[in-house]
C-alpha cells in the first residue's frame, strides 16, 4: 500500500490550490496528489495553529517536523514574522512546501530530513502533526527527540487524535517532559511539552 509519505516518481500530478484565511491574511497553498490532506487543510493542523496563536505571543524560530506542503510552519512563520525550518521525507511535499514559502512570502526553508537527521539548530517552537501511518517508532522519535532541538525555554507542540493513542503517548512523554493538554476538539488533543 502506498502511503502519502512514499516517494513515487511515477505518481501523476494534479496540482491544486487551497486558500486559508487567518488574522486577516489570506494564504494560498499549492497541493497535489500523494501528499497529506491534499484537498483541504486538516482539522487537527488547524486546531494546532489556533492553539499556538492563542497561547504564544511571539517566537524567534520554528521547526515544523513532517511539514507536508507547509501549512503549520508557513502560517505561524507569517504571523510571528519569524524563521521556520520545515522538514519531511516526502519529496513532492517538500517541493510544494518550497513553492508555498515563496507564494506566501515567509522566512522559511524546506529540507529533506528523516525526523531530525539533517537538523542541527535549536528552536523556540517545534511543531508537528506527526505521521501516525509511519508507525509508533517514527512518531515517538519525532516527539521524544525534539527535546534535543529545543532552546532553553522552548516547547514542543503537537496534535493527535485520542483514538490514535494520544493518551498513551502523553503518558510516555510525561516521563521526559512537563506535558499539558492545551486543547481538545472533535477527538483531537493539542499537547504542549517542555523539557523538565
Ligand atoms: C500528518 S502529516 C502532516 C502534514 C502537514 N504538517 C500538515 O499539517 O498538513 C505527517 C507528515 O509527516 C511526514 N513524515 C512521515 N515520516 C516522516 C519522517 N520519518 N520524518 C519526517 N517527516 C515524516 C509525512 O510525509 C507527512 O507529510
């Protein structure tokens, strides 16, 4: 079975655009076959962005892990006027993300990286709508290894469905981080984690 994160050079292209408005800014996202949530902005991703904007006033730099076509990182980077590094393993998603960085005029950079493999900096905010379909090992690596890439007062924010194991992940992460459930909506949890 092909997953949205599989690199398949033979995959047809049917480019489309998605418009999204936040804080009076209209964003345009190029999307295509073979990427996550290709026809609309994912509800969980929107919830994560809303929660962060509601709870954080500013930040200097963001890392979006599993960025897809760049929705989370691009909206936050535009509204906070800050740098954002966006990483993924799906080459088509990264190509779209690059186009979307240019289209929405943000200070962003997209980079191929399996989890944090090609990341070296530290960040105020690490954000993720993690790839559940990639399996628990990848999801845990994204969430647990974030601690090595956070600035002193930095935080990891992620969104996960309750029925995709949010509660057990929360329990496991609580051994390592101070975790807080910031929002709950339609079965999605938004969780903030800070290094102890
Ligand atoms: C649930 S999607 C979220 C996409 C995007 N952030 C959004 O909100 O629309 C998860 C993303 O993680 C990416 N991914 C899967 N395995 C990965 C890995 N090992 N390292 C980095 N990204 C990965 C997928 O390609 C996919 O784009």
